[in-house]
C-alpha cells in the first residue's frame, strides 16, 4: 500500500510512495507519474523532489488528505490503463 502521495500542483506530476530506505532515509520507492503518459515503479530521492518546482514556482507538495484505497499494484494497473494516476 502506498503511504504518501506527493504532487506538483502546477505540473501534473504525482508520486505514490510505499517504502523508504532506512539506510539513508532519503530514497523512496513507489509509483511515479510525471505527467507524460508513462507511469511506472521506481526509486526517487526525497532530496531531489525537494528541489523541484513547477512552471509557477510551486514546489512538490504532500497530499495531507490522501487515504490509500488499494494496493500499489492496483494503482499501477489502473495508471497503466489510463496513462496516469487517476486518484
């Protein structure tokens, strides 16, 4: 299950993160949708996400209201069918 949803409010990118590497506390694993129609699973550094800003200079934000309703594998299946994370 993903535990955190991060997003760019002005660039259509979304990350559903399910795990954090305890060795460095910076590398997360989950489902990524960069808004280009190719969602997929992978790793990302939280420090890299902290440096991203969208076209209107808005940073990556945490969705504080996110409540996962399915397993990450189901989010992936739906994202691949739709070309993006839909919820």
